[in-house]
C-alpha cells in the first residue's frame, strides 16, 4: 500500500464512549480507561500469576467494560495480582491493567466488600498502619508480629508458625530484624499530615 | 560524585547487608551518598494497592525533599525507585498534579544498578578489580519494578536488560543467559500467600539451574529475601536440596575489589555463599 493510501487515524472522541455512571467511565476518570481493549489476551499470556487466579486479566478488563463490578470485586484475581506490571507493559492499547487491579482493590476496601483473600487485604492494611506506627517508616518487626497473630487467629498452622519463628530468629541473630523499628524521621508535621490519609 | 540517596525502610531492617555493602563499595568508586533529608516510607505495594492518594503523597514528599537538595537521587530498592518515578510522572503532569505541588523536576531518579553501571564507573571498576571472580557462573535477576512499566521507569531495555551482565563480565564472573531475568518472584505476597511464592520461586531455581547457574545476582532486596529466605522451605516442599546463594551485585563488586568486610555482609545471608566461593577459590 502506498503511503497516501493509508487510511487516516480516527479523530479522538470528544464524548466518552460510556455514560458517566458506568464502570468503564469511572475507570476512565481515574485515567484507567479500558475502552481500547480488543481482547488480544496478551496480558493473560504474560501474567505469571494466572495459576492462582479465578479470572484471567483479560477477563477482568472485559467484565469492566461490561459493567460487572460485583464479579470483579468478588474475584481472587485482583488480590493475587503481584503488581509485576508485565500486563501494563505489554498491552498494545496502553491499558494500565495492573492499575485497574489496584483500582478494584481500593473499591473493595472503600465499599467494605467481603474480600476473598483476607490475608492479602489484611497485610496491606497492617503495612499502612505500621507506617503510621513507625511515624513515617515501616516498623517491620511490629508488622510481622501483627500479621502472625492475625493468621493464627484465622487458622492455627503449627508447622508454619514454627517455620516462621525459626526464620524470625535467624534474621534477628543476623541483625536483620530491629525489634524497635527505625527511629522516626524528622519533618513529623508534614509526615503526620500525609499519614492522615490512612483510613481506619 | 555526590548524589542523594533514598535507602528505603528495608535497608534499615531485613536488608542491612545490602545497605552495608553499598556503604562499603561506593567510596571505592568516588561516589558519595547523602540521604534524602527526613525521608519517609514510599508506601510500597500496600499503598498503591488500596490507597492511591497515599501512594502518591508519600513518595512525592521524598522527591520534593530530594529536589531541594539539588542532586540526582539513587534508590537501591526497586519498589522505592518505581514509586519515586510514579510520583515524578504525576508531579510533572502538564495538566497539573493531583497533589497541587509545584515541582520543578531538575533532578534525575536512578536505580542504583543503573547508576553504578554507567560506562565511566565500569571503566573504573575494570581498573580496580583485584580478585576477578573467575569461574563464578551466575544468572542476573533484575526482578520487576526497576524496569516496568517503562512508561513510568523510562527504561528502553525492560524486556532484556543487560547491565548486570556487563558488570559481571567486568568483575570477571561468567554471566549466563536465561529467559527469567525480569520474571516476577511475587515478593509482595511473601507473607500473605507463601504458597504462591513457593511456586514462583521454585520455578526460578529450576530455570537458573537449567541455565547452568551456581548463584543468583540481584539488585533488589525483595528479590534477595524471596530467593534466599525461602530456599530451605522450598527445598523441603519440593523434595530437593537447592543450593543457590543470592548475591547483591554490590557484594560481588566488594568481593572483586577486595573489600575487607565482604564476609560480614555475606554472613547475613541464610543460604551461606562461602562453600561456593571456597570451591571457586574466591575467599
């Protein structure tokens, strides 16, 4: 085909494709528009976590386009996504798929949905709270302690507990675990202002 | 050369060996690191997973402080680097940034490996190698977040980075080719879903062995922890006896340049690298 025969690129739309209340439009407002997806499945082919997922990444995008918010919010997929960004990197249409996964996680938390992966959600929450406890830096030892208790209360797995305690001891022996955490950084007024964003 | 330094939380905790090796080798290259004043946690995976506003505000404050110091900033942690870059893109957005901050953006954000493998430094290293790492067969493991997504990290070689291999060649080691150098080890899930980590990490062990490797070289402390701390557990679970020490690239620089404290750094690993290094006559 000669150069002048190339069809012109379509003009950008001046109106959004979907009405404002739809799931796709809400995603678009947060710069995560899934509109351009043509279901090539490149995201799912490159994803290293599919073995642990109930929906494949391209299905999450398809469901987002179809407005099936509840189905996505009820899935394991958004929580076992490890944010490795392979899908986002390779999407031929520039959709930030890993960003969409994060968006749904935040929705699940703000809408107080029952989360199918409570350990993952709890770990994220404890992590943020441990930044607050450390006054701006993560209190790693406190985070580990809190998460261990959370897991024990859910299901006491003696073997896992023993393994983790052994690991903790190995790390402590090597000076790789500070029981009291890092000293708080200066600039506390500024930091505390930002930490107010941590809900709960 | 003086640069700003953003160590991040884990270099004060589980990755003190990485921190010590960085502090050990940078003076040998005439690199002076100055910590970003009053730096805070970047929020890591947790913040960008469930709190987007926080996930920008935390690294943005670090970046603003680095900007005030007026020098380029290096980050040894892949995730810290990634979040700094995301904050930079948001702050530089011509349509205005969500935080309403005014950010001139005169400084460059580097991940430590990229910074130390600039041509000039490789040349200095080549001259200073006192004990070449001859015969050490290693796979480079870059992990995810220093490279991806390139729209944020501004990397061009995100599918097949080469700079760690170039460094290993300069140090006299034998870098091996393999296809998993940027595959995910799942570090963000290491506590909440250890079963997933076992699957991902065991695959990396197998692929590294298939490539003929005797060890991993990493530039990310989460990768290091995930490959090193879990090796005993994964060996048990899969009925194997994996022995693949996991070096930070900075430790290998120290070893090749004859830094006197290398053994102290290596003693903090769970998979003891000394038997391998003794076999190779490197310690």
